C-alpha cells in the first residue's frame, strides 16, 4: 500500500502524522522496527496476496452484504437445529434497549462512575437469581462452555482451600457421557492443568446417569465435583438430580448443574435440588441467533463466602448512600478477578458479554414469571407433537429412551437405511434445516439426529417436516418444485 494512502478506518494514517510518529521513534521507516525484533530469515519478503482496500463505506457495505447473502438463514428456511443455540421470540424492547449508545458502545466504562450500566447488570443478576433461586449470580462469561469450565475450576479451588482433602487430592470432575461434546472438549483443554474430566456411564434403557457407577467412582476419594445437565444435551430431563447431589455431598464433592434457562419456568431449579453451583447459557433470553455471536454464560451459587471467593468474574452489588432512599451500584470483591489483582486472580475473563447480560435482564423483566412459564409450556407441547408425529413414519423412531424431554429429541433413522447427513441434505431441498447429526459424537446411539423446536415452531412447519421425512424415508428422492414451493409458502405464512 502506498505511503500516501490515508485509510478511512485507521486513525493517524495521515502522512504528516505518520512521519511525526517515526521521527519521535527515531526511525526512517516502520520496517526498521520490525527488523529490530524479527530475525531476517523469518521476514516475508514478497507482497502479501491480499485484496485491494475498500475505500468507501458504501463499497464496504455492498461487499459485506454480498458475502452475507451467500448464507441461508433461519428466516428463510425452517430450522430444527438447536444443540446449544436456539431461535426464540425476541421482544422488540430487547433490541431497543441494547442498541442504546450508552450500552452498545461503552466497552467497560469507568469502574466508579458508570452507575447506569452497573445498575442494569445488577438488575439482570437479581432477576437471574430469582429465576434460578440463587443468592449470587456473577457477571456474564463468554458462553455456556466458559461458565461450565470456570465452575469446574471453582470446584477444584474449593477442594484445595477446604483443608479436608485427606490422603488423596480431589481433582477429578465426573460428567455424564451424554454431555455436550463441544463443552466437554473445551473443559478438557481448559482444566487440564488442574483436573481430570472423567465420563460416568449411563443406564442403557433410560440414558440417565448410572448412579451405581457414579457412587463407585465417588468412593475412590479423588472426585472434586459431579456435573450434570438438566435437561441433558440430548434433550431428556434428569429426574435423579437430588440423588446425584446427595451422592456428591456424601463423598465430599461439589455438585454442579447446567440447566436450560428457557425450561426454568416449568421445572424446579437445580439450586433447590441440592446443586452447589449452577451454570449455563443465557442466549435464549432475548438474543437472536447470530453468526458466531450472541452467546453469554452465567454462574450462580448460594450465598456462601467460600464459594463467592472462587467466582472468577465481576460481581455487582447495591449499597446505601448518604441520601435517604438513594442507592448506588458497584463492583464487589474485586480482589478475586483480573481487574483487581491481575496475575493473582482466580482466572482471566473479558467484559465483552456485558451487553448480553443487560439484554437478558430486559427479556426477563418483560416476560415475568408467567411469561417464562408459558414459554416452557409452549416448547414442551410443540416437542410432544413433533415426537408423536415422527413416530408415525415407518422406519423412524423418535425419543428412543422414552423419558420426558424438553426442546430437543433424538430421532433414530437406523431402519431407513439412510444416514443423517443424507436425510439432512434432502431436507435442505425442501427448505428445511434438519436436526444435528450426533452419529459421530455418540456412535452408540446409532444413526441419530437431534431435532429441536421452540415456541416459534408452528404446527404447519412440523407437518411439513413430517411429510418431507416420510418421502425421504420411502426413497422418494426427487423434490418437485411444488414440494419445495409448499415448504417456502409455509415458512412465509408463519413469518
């Protein structure tokens, strides 16, 4: 790029200012800086094969729009794909509030003056505490995976600080072998220098955790924590939650649970079933599905100081002021986190997800307890309808474990003679995103897809899916223009 080029998005790229910077540094060219720290043999001598710069906002917008238009979104096609990111109704007020400049553009704000943002995050934490029946809810983490990983490390630190380890070091985290495989992989990497993540087996009939095997592993005396999902990654509820917590506590382990927040309006919180730490994702609470964004996690516990001291993220508190009936908000116990103690902190974390915490607070305020109940009720009714209809198709078996499910259900296609990938490829021709292929992640399940519904999934969409799968299973591989058009018309009508 020529030296005279002034980049519209890069400050201080004006030639005169650039020269002032070089003069101040005492060099003639920026290459002198690179050459002083990068060995000559590592320097790339040729011109990088990069496209020419886009020099106007209009051209940049056209370019980005062209790239985005290559995607097909869930606004165009019907989607039955979930597995951690879900399409829910987002109240307009959520977007209205989180697009306000003081929330959207203020990255962090001054610690002692950004009281509006602090109050907003405090209100979010308070409403999450009510939803979870938890006393303490931290600032948001990156996503569910981060919250689970941090909860695991919290448990190990609690064992280290308890002084009750006995002869064996408690550094094993027991998890169900039906756990979300992406979060499992993340946890193995994130916790490898402090703990070992061990999968506990399941009951072959129900898919639930095998309590006998769980207790056997707990008896070994090296377990720091027991983790379970409720509902599970595969969609089924874990009715043994209280017994899992009792077993964990009997052998001195911490009980960690990951609920699905959109289910908490119709099910008991893990906090009331014996869990010590609850963690998960708040994406269903007012966040649109995005291309890699719109995720944020939470960590919660009862108000026990030994637990609170192990939280890695900010905590926001309320305090009285000199003025009567006037309160202030601020960060509490800063010595725990990287903002307060840098390298001595429990863990490092970022502040980029605070906007989603505020968004979730707006969502919870607009929904209220009754709204959360109706949300869960609608989802569970839709899933029941889909499960019954899928089981009408010859060669297809939905919900092979037979228990109660929420939002997602396994669908076994083994008897159709077709792979999940093949079925999904054909469904795409009908304007439908099929369920996630879990055949590789859980080979013991056979040829299974994980199908998801939400409160937005309509009967017409589910009926269109049933008709498409019936034709695909029967070997009718050719999708007529009429079939494709019907699917698109259903989608347009539902929108």
